[in-house]
């Protein structure tokens, strides 16, 4: 490609990505040449400042029209802007958690690696959000995945962390292979890797005898991505990885990585498969034909996640199964295709705050108590009333209690499941039943905090980073629960036209 052609591209639309890329390179070089005696936390603060700068640049791009560069492989549309805000906001909060993370086995010598690997994973997630081509989409997916594999095993002297990284690599490699195999079928049928060109070709020019190959491609892509999303029955890696990984990494996987996975799933499904007839002209679209399969996986994910969580004593494993259940709720929104963007975006926004806030409290308590057993929460209200109250807010939101953002998120998905004619009544009923089951283990944590005696009366000192995270998350959880129109009006403002992802 000639220099003149390169300079003709509108590189400004990639400003947030360039900031994160520059930070990743800068932090890796600084970590390499800085003297060992200098605390690597300074790199974390540089990374946090860079993420805030990327958010500022992204906000400055909100009013810009749809743009694409590099022959439509990178797109800046309303879809990517909205979900990048979630990714960058979640990443900033996770970075604050990481700055306050002090495990007993120590991570001082690896802390610099954590910061730039974390930023590399964030860059991959952002690339996935803006990908208009299977190649850039896959590159972003693997950049996120490989960084996550290494981050999961960052506690190199901890056997559980080593086990978590190994299981994550094996399961991640299998899911990548399945996803790539499905993508290869779509490429073979269309002769292009551009998502919009694929969708256009499959809508107008696909011969009917190839519809079965396309159905096979859909199932392989969906199953491969289901591993990434930790939906049942492809969730088996998640509890072990969540338990063994450092707590900031667990928070990153449960929020940022999950958001990126659903963004990828929605962009691929709606761009490629949304308008394809399943059996010739006039027949139902392919996505409606496979709705029962997707609904079954959504129902199984909700039920399995919540039921198995009842037996967990390790708080991180419990939150892992909770995360699986929430992936099931999100899959309901994807399955029904009703208010899909609204429901998905608001739920991921609510989930970001309530889950990151919960992991911030878990990180602090497990470090102080030296155990991840749920009994470590006993008597928390007497030792740290502030922590107990904010953790109560996060648990109520995760459970979907009115007055919290989690309730509004679940309500949106529930209404979306009933809106079509005929409605998805079985799926909506399973959602209610699974939510009721979740009350048992969520309120078990509340019981420990407020009604069980503490083994120690020592007051808990809260680091500044953790305080900032729990305050922001608690405020947002209550705000979007009592006044959800703030987020919903922003979503529906004139700056965003979600259909421009097809332009």
C-alpha cells in the first residue's frame, strides 16, 4: 500500500485505539528498563490516565458520522461507540482495583506485566467492537484471549492460578478452532471476509442447496463464542478460572471480556445471518429457525448457573456461577431479537457496576481474611459498615431487586421476551424461576454480613482505589435503578442510530 493511500485514511476515528496501543508499548518498555527498586504501581497510574484520555477522545467522536478505514475493516458507528464506552469505563475501574491488589504470595515483580497485558486485552476488545471484517474481528478476539490466558496465570507461585491458566488455554483454544472453522464456511460461500458484503451476498445470491452449510457455520460460530461467553453447557472452565485468577483479572473477565463477547456475537449474527431465508424465498429467516436452540441454551444457562451456585462456599466460584447465570439472561435478549440493542446495552451497563463493585469488596475481604470462603463475610457490618452497605446494594442489584439497576436490566429483557407474537413465555418463566433461585445464595451473603458474628473485631482499612471503585459503582447502581431514563435517553439520543452498523 502506498504512503499516499495510507495518509488519505481518516485515522482520527482510531484515536482511542491508538492511545491504548501507545500505552501498551510505552508501559512494556518502561517496565523493561526501569530499575527494579521502583514500584511498578506508577505504570498502573499511567495506564489509568491513558484509559481516561481514551474515554475523552471517544466522547469527542460521538457526534461524528459513520466512518470506516482500511477498506471497511475498521468501523466507527453507533454500535461501536456505545459499547466502547462500556469497555473503557469497565477497564478504568478494573485498573483501580489492580492498583490496590496485594495478594499474600506477592506480585510485585509481575505487576508491570499485568498492566500492559491488561491494556493489550482491552485493545483487542475495542478492535472487536469496531471490526467490519472477519480478519480484524479474529485478530481482536485472539489479542483479548491470549492476554487473558496469561493474566489468569499471573500468580505464578499459586497452583490454582496455574491450573486456571492451563484450563483457560485449552478451552479457549478449542473454542477458537470451532469459531474459525465456522467462519471459514461463511468465507467459502461468499468469497469475502467483509461482514456487510457477506450479509448482502447471502441475502441476495445464496443458492438454496448451500443453506445447510450456512446452518452448520452458524452453529459452529455460536458454539465457539458460547465458550467465550461461558454459557451452558460450555461453561466448565469459568469457575476454576475465576477462582484461580487474580481478583482484578476475574473482574476483567466477568465484565470487560463478557461485554466484548456479546458485542462480537451480536455483530456477527445480525450482520451475516439476520436476513437469510432458511428454505428459499418467503420462508422464515435462519435466525428465527434456530431460536429454539438458542432459547434452550439460554434457559439451561440460567438454571445451571443459579442452581450450582447454591452449593458453592468459595465466593469467587459463587460469583462465577452467578456470572454464568447472567450470561443466560443476556442470551435471552439475543434470542428474542426484541429491543436487542436497548436491553443488551443497559444490562451490560448495570452488570458492569454491580459486578465490579462486588469484586472490589471481595478482593479487599479475601486479602484481609486470607480465605475466599463465604464465612469471611461474617460480621462485616460490625467491622466495616460502609463495605457491608455497598456490598448489600451490589447483591440486591445482582438479584434483581427493585430500586437497583439490575432490576431495570432484567425487566427490559423480560418485557422483550414477552413482546413478540407469540411471546417466549417458557423462556420468560425460566428467567423468573432462575432469578428466584438466585435469591437463596445472594441473601446467604447478606445473612453472613449482617446477622453472623465476626471472628475478629479488627476494623478494615479501605484502600483509596477500592473506595473509589465501590463508591462509583454503588452510586451508579442506585442511580440507574431509580432513574434509568438517564441511561436510556442517552442510548436513544440523536447521536446514535443503531441501524448504521449495516451501512
